């Protein structure tokens, strides 16, 4: 499965290439650099939201499998997508980047090399369609 983040505004910018530290750099500085979370305008962040989600008082429901909870929120730039366990995903204009940032309670997270690998590791690739994981 390949995730295609769909927007109605403009095409997504390519992810910026991170600078490579020169060989012979202090290993502790190298480790600190490698463990920093991705940031900047090209970073894509994901957040698991196991409980129900209501936008303006209306509960969110997946149009494909009718699920009402256990979402993955994906933030890229100013857009936020909602992804269901059945791999159905949609752009949600009601959730802003500020709303996404307010939901992040844990500063540490796992970094994946691509969004597709993150979806597979978190179980949002369709493998757990129709299943709620608690």
C-alpha cells in the first residue's frame, strides 16, 4: 500500500535532504543529531488517537468501514489527514496544525524512514481492518 497525501490547495513539497555530518565527528554529537525528531516544513508527523474524535460536536466515522475510533492523524505542512485501520484516509480541514500540536502529549516518538513504513508498523495499512486495538 502506498499512502498518497491528497490536498486540494497545492502539491506537497519534496522532503528536504538532511545535512550529513562529516566523518570523524564526535560520536555523541552524531547520536544527538540522529535522534532529533524531524522538523521543518517538509516533515511528516503521525499521531495515534485511540479514542473517538468529534469535530464541532459531530463524531468522526470512517466512510469505508464505519469505524468511530482508533485513528492515526498525519500532519504534513499545514494539512492534517485522518487514517483509519482499514487504510482509508482523508484530508480533514477541521483539524489545523495547531490542533495537531495540542494533541501531542509525548515529546518522544519513533521515527520511520517513510510514511508507508510508519503505517505498516502502527497497523494502519489495512491489516487490522475492522479491529479496534486497545
